[in-house]
């Protein structure tokens, strides 16, 4: 990643039909399962860890920990930032091929930009590629 | 590693533009915390998600943030 010129746009063509694609949601909105360790919002530099959310998680299983946006709406309805439930409906309708077994949530605020860019983002991308086996990613912030 | 076709839904289009996203959509007027819509706006949320996925099938506009309007967000 760090070898890309800052002027490059990292673009990968989609070479299969959406109706046959496995979709992974990745969110910077601080989404995680309630039974996982919350993101550490006491860390002034920003918690750089990520959480894996199973593809059959229901909305009641999920929550937001994030201290840099007003997530009161997401607290009421997590579809506002992490529409996993709706993605499953799109699969049932045949609009997409498959909802991946695993999705990724992280807490997007960081002061450690270089570490995020050089280490953490590539780690997440590797996970999304090798473990989630994404054909396609939809990325949301808050 | 190989690249993965990715579409971003952003409610901060100016900041997102600076990061040169491969594909990005800004639902116009949606506030931070409402990337897909307001709580309970299920049909709108699904429409926004569907539109973000459809951008992956549209002619490529790397680095651009496509603005879409959803009047039902405010209704």
C-alpha cells in the first residue's frame, strides 16, 4: 500500500455479476458484537484494532463504540451505518450472490495515520481478502 | 495482494474525495451517523445500499464521489 503514489486511485474492476458476488461490509463506524471487547475510546491516539462480525449476526447482537461522531441514530438502528440485515435481504432477492460469513468493523478515528496506512489498513484488507473472501466490499463511515 | 472492488458510502464527500476512493457515493444531505438513512427508514436504507452496490457495475469514475438525491430522507 505504501508504495502507491499519492496520486493513484486504487481501482479494481468488478469482473463478475453482482448476482454472483460475495459481499463484505467494512465499516469505520465503530460497530462490533456486544460480546466483543469494545473499542478503547480512552485511547487518545485512537484504537486501531478491528472486530469481525459474523454474517448472520442480528442487529440486537451489535453495537457501536466510537467517540468521534454522534451515533445515537445507529444505537437505535444499526442499519444506519451497518446494513448487514438489509444485505441479507438483498441476497434473498438474488440482487447479490452471497453475504460473506465475516465482515469487519473498526473505529475510524485515529491520530496514528501512518500506522493505519502502512500497517493496519493492509492487515484489514488482507483479512477481508483471505478470510472474508470478498468479491466486493461496501465501505461505510459513520 | 489483489485488489477488491469497493464502493464507499460517504457522508463527508470532501474528505472522501481527498482519499481518492475507487468508487464512492454521497447521499446528499445525509448527516454523519446516517450513511444509509435515519433510524427506521428501512426502504430508503435498502435503496441506498442497493445504489452503492450498483455503482460497482456502472462506468468507472475512479476518485469521484457520485452524489445521489433521496428526497424521502427528509420526509
